[in-house]
């Protein structure tokens, strides 16, 4: 899971990425981000255009992404680690 994606989410930036690694488990396509198949340039271009030309949908996605990333705040996560390891 790339930290850069989590940082973008925390900053309220739209996320467009390939759906590889842990990203499909972290982000729901068209809810929190736009995920495209790997090595598909046309799909990536389409996703970028979608982010640019659909500002309402982009704003909604960034809102959902921000809400999701708030779950990773250390003040919340540390209690889960303590419970797990304690």
C-alpha cells in the first residue's frame, strides 16, 4: 500500500491509480478513487479526464477517501495495536 496514496487521500486530493497490490483492498473504484488495469494507458487517460471533467464526482470521491484515511489516524490505530498485542 503506497504511502503516497494515503497522503493524497489525507490532503483531499483525487486518487487515480492502477488496481494492483493492496490498492483494490484499500480503495473502492469510483467511490474513493479511480482504479484502472495495469499497463492500460488509455484507461488511465480516461480516468484522468473523468477526474478533470466531473468535478462533482471527483469532490465526492475525495470526501469518501478523506473519511476512509481518517481511520488510519495514530490516535485511533494505537488503541487497536494495544488491544491486539496487549
